């Protein structure tokens, strides 16, 4: 008889393989779930960042405007010297600032909408951003410190472009 030989029985090997397989599948599920959560958090962060930066830049530019006009429709080729413009580029999904030096992007390409509306001497704007399954909206307003209500050219409906001058 060969009783003094050491080794593993088939049952022991199969039990070990089954246990290792269960541990590996649990670890794989954990890695997949962690990756999904990271991507989801990253998407939300991208949207919040784009909305916040665009809002801050719009506010900074128009707060001290000495004239402001809402534009029904506007083409960058129609830019007039001496004016500054902020508009939503629907093709590239970005907020664009135009001045005498050229165009500057105020956002990344997650912005899916921008509308302006005047209420007295307050400029209200709504930004919307979307990425994959997430959509966020930001509504803000800017008190136009250098303008009175009679100095403003307003429209009765929201628009996606504004023209203004600064001191």
C-alpha cells in the first residue's frame, strides 16, 4: 500500500478551486462596482465644474456692463467692434465669450443649454449640462450695477445671446 505518500485528493482540489473561484468572482464584482461609481462621480463632477465656471465667468463679465442687449439670434460673424458678446454655441455645446481679441470658451463641451432673460436691471440666466445619463441645471442672476432699467434693451422671451459694453 502507498499510504505514506503525501498529496491532495480530487475532492480537496475541487473544493479549493471552487473557493478560489468564489473569491475571484466577488473581487471582480467589487472592482466593476467601484469603476462604475468612479465614472458616475467623475461625470457629476465634470457637469458641476462646467456649470460653475460658466456661471462665474458670465457673472464676472456682465456685472459692470454699461449697456446690455438681449439678442434674438446672433452669428459670430456679425460681431461689431466695441461690443462684447456671450452666446451658446449649439453645435459644439459650449458657452462662448467674444470681444475685440477674439473668442474664448467659457465652458467645456457638456453645456446643453443657456438662456438669458432680463427682469428690471437683473440679468437672469439658466445653464443646463448633460453627460451620459446625468443632467443638471443651474439658475442664477446678476444685478447689473451700472445700468438702470430704462438703459436696457429687453425681449419678452428668453434668448441665447447677449451683447454688452463695459467701462
